[in-house]
C-alpha cells in the first residue's frame, strides 16, 4: 500500500530575498543553535499553485482565493442588466454565503467595500459556476435569491489546489477541506549570515555638472543557501477530497512534485534573478508513519562541497531511521545531479500509481 508520498528536496539559491519578514529581511529560523534562512510554507504553496505550470497541468481544476468575489458577482449582475441597487444587495447575499461581509464604513471612499468578505475564501470551479448561473438567473428574473438558491457551497469538488492544501470556512465548517499535503518551511542545511546590499541608481539626465551624486540610494538585505524542503502527501486523503477521482489525484500529485522541483518564490526576483531547480530529490512511498529528515541538518553542514555533504547527511539519517525503526517506506527513488542519477520524470512516474 502506498498511502503516503514523501518528498525530500535540496535546492540551492544564490543571493536572494525570496521570502521577507515585516522588516523586509529574509526570513530566518534558529535550528541546531545556528541561524538558517527560511522560506515559509505559505510562500511556497502560493508560488506553486499560482504558477503557469500548475495552472496548465490542472486547467479547469484550480480554485481562486479571494475576499472580492462579491465585486465579481456585482459586475456580472450589472453586465446582465440588473439595477445597481439590486446588484449590490444580491451580491452581498451571495458573498455572505462564503464568509461574513464587511460592515459599512462611511470613511471608506470605495462604495463596493461592503461586498468584500472579512476573510479570504477559496472558491472551487464548481462553486464559481454555481455563482455565475445564479447571477444570470437573478438578472433575468429581476428578483433576489431564495434560501435554496443560496446553497452554493460544495462539499465535493474538483479543485486540486483546495484538495492539496485544504480550506477553512469559519462560518461554514461543514464545507472545510482537510489538506492532503503537508508542506514544511524550507530551511538552509548550513548556518547563514544575512548581508546588506547598499545600492545606488543613476539619474540618466544628470550630466554631473552641478550634482555628481546618485539619483537614489537604498539598502536591501539578502543571503544565499542550500535549502532542505520536505513535503508529505496523503494519497488517500487527496483522492477523497477529489470525490474519488484517482486520475485527477495523480495529475495533482504530479503537478505538485514538478512545481516543488522547479518553481521558486517570486520575492525580489527582479533584483536577484534567484531562480533555481532542485539538485537532489528523494521520493518515498509507503503506508508507514511519515517523518521528516530535517534531523540530518541539526548539525549545520560545512565544508567546500555543501551539496554533496548534505546528500550524504540525508542518506545517513534515512539509513539510521530505517535501522532503528524498521523500513520507514516501502520504496524510494532518487534524482541526484551530483552523480547524474535519475530524473524528475522518473520521480513522478514512481510516485504516481
């Protein structure tokens, strides 16, 4: 039985600021008594699910997360001939199905702010289709929705991103989705020091006759590192979330794996061009209790060949776990750019039944 799929990736990023804290600094974490760079799971998941790769691989099966669905509803109603007052009232009712809408704030100059929900809501394709159909019906009929027509939430849907990463609807917990994928924060396998980059910009029209100074001066912070990334997917939960559609579940699993290996967060990419692909991937399958191998890097990796040393540390930790607990997976496959073994396609074929 191959209920669980576990992915262990090592990806090296050059100087970058992929994921910033509230002060604009690269996010960090202390592990093993040493400062590490960190990229949050939220940042990673958004980069993956909004990527062209993910969107194209799962076209028609990706949801949208927003507070502003009420605005789209209002606009559709208006486009189909509904009066402004009616469109606004009906949009509030429809948006309210997915979350509490904002109270009127007389200081807010945006007249449509009352259509927004207070919290983000993740809409499946089926729910968006139901909303669009109801909008068309209301505009044609010229009267508001009844209780039965407002039954827009769907327990069963084909939104692969919701199935993988879950959703929470505080006002309608019966329609929550338990995430099938658990994504760890990526951390560097070695200790790091965040550095400062002092930069200037030159004024193209400044001839230097009166002012030889820079047109702008600024400072940004960055760091470089080799990151360990761990992902665990419950294949049975994923299939359940997608209404038993094993074909779609496998597509979602393949798209997630490829995105994790090839898609970088977009933070400060124009400044650093720090796009990277995984240099090492180990995929494991089995019904055993999953476990991260981050313990391999509790002691920061050192030496001139950090990648090779990190791979050796990962293998050592995996073998030690198997020796102590018995096999922690039924099988595994490796893609290793150092040795030239394996490929991403082989990893995907291995984990997709």
